[in-house]
C-alpha cells in the first residue's frame, strides 16, 4: 500500500535500509535527468511483471 513520506524519511530508508528508488517518468524524461541508481518503470507500465526485478526484502520508494 502506498504511503506518502517526507524527504528525511526517504534519505533514512535509502541510507539505513537500502531502499530501492523507482522513477515512474516516461523513458525520455528519465534519460534527461534522474536520481542516481534509480530504476525507471514508467507509470503506465507499473505492474507485477515489471516490478519482478525489485528486491522484495527491501523498501521500495516510488516517485
């Protein structure tokens, strides 16, 4: 279930728990600029099959 979080919590999750960042931008926008180490899964393609490469034991941050 999606839960809004603040920037400081995002930073803590990345630092302390190895959270995975998923950018839902279209590929062209992702190529222009994205956060380092973020995974691109466009919003229109966000489904069980496309998220199968994510580590289920680590938090996932979608933005």
